[in-house]
């Protein structure tokens, strides 16, 4: 009988793939940890209530100062597609929530002290960005200001179309000026400067509270100046990111460092009563795995 010795296999080619797989799994575990159910993570962080909107389309009036032949015109209607769900805070950031960021030396104090249970006001665009950065750090999630289109999508029927509704008339630009003046005068008559308690303006059809109340909300969208030709095609676009778009009872554009629009810095029209904000949460790539294995979370 012939005995054959068993030769050990050379495992060297498998070492590198195995090491890479182990590294990938460890990285995934670290990223999954913050979104595991509470039984697996610290309960010290209280996350804000949010509303998740399904994917869809938004047809609305674009943001920007549009001109044809150097004559102001109404911005065009545009359609924006949202391929993924949009998760947005149900309420604006409150006085007490913002105070936690200040206590951590991550945010500058708001201009207005405010009362607990009301939205924080007297904050600039930069203050809002600082809060989003802090929020992202303490939750190990990604929070950010919404874009103008995201805010409008969330606002639904409470989004205000700021069109004047006049046909272009280069021979008589005063007509548009008069129409703008009348619209601004009407807004000024309905000024309501005192922030109400959270929820004071009720919910919209999406269940989101206080959209288009008396606290205008910072967005991450830069103001822009857009020139179009006779056919409506964009000839040139000049973004001005030192000026950011605010949404509320009407759209406004204000310098990023302004905390009180009524004291100056509002680029166009009647200044907003109050400046505040809410955030959106950007989902991580691995959250589909969480929903698969923990569908009730």
C-alpha cells in the first residue's frame, strides 16, 4: 500500500483578502453603532422629533434675482426631483436645544435670550451651521441646513410663491416696482414679531410644525443673480454665497453674519421678523441594513 503525504496548502494568497475583509467589517461595525437600537447604545443623547418625507417631485418658483435684458422678472417655475426620502426636524431648534450647544462652547449665544419652549431666534447662518456641526458630533450622525428646494418640499402648501405676476415690460419697469411695493406694504401690516411657543402656528399637511410662521429659517442655498435670454435660457449665473436664502412667510436673502434682519443686512424687501432654523438629517449609506435587520427601529 502506498501512503501519500498530505501537503499543506499555501494560504499566503488569502492573507491580504482576509485582512481587508476584517478591516471592512470593523469599519462597518463602528459606523453601525450610532444607529443601532437604544439597547445597544448610550441613551444620553436626546434626538429631535423628525418627519420623513417620501421621494417625489417639487414644482416651485426658483430662488434668485432673475433678469432679462437687465430688467427684473419673475423667477421661472422649475421642477426638482427628490430621489431619496427627506428627513427634517418637526420643530424649529428651540431655545433650550441651542443652549446646550452654547454650554459646550460650540455655539455663540443667540442675540435674543428667548424662553424655553420657543424657537431660538437672533441667530445667523453661521450660528446655524455651527449648531449643525455640533449636533453631528454629539449624535455621530450628519445634520445640515436644508436647501431652499428641500425646505419648500417640506413646507408643501405653506410655501409662499413670491412672484409679482406681471409680464415683462422693459419700457415701464416702474410697474414691477409698484407691485413689489404693494406686496411689501401688505406684509408689513401683518408683522408679528413675538415668537410663539413651539407648535404655535400648527402643522402643515406633512405634519411639520410652524412652517411660514413668524420665524424665518436659514437654508444652505446661496443667493444668486441670473441673466436669461428672450427664450428664458440661462445666459449667466452669479452666486453670492455671503448672502443666504431664508424661508418663511416670504422668501428673503440675508448676509450670512446677520442675526437681526431688521437692524440691517437684508438684501431685498421687508426684513424677516425673526431668524431661526431647523435641520435635516442626511442618512448614512448603511442605514438600509439597519432597516432590514431592525425594521421596528
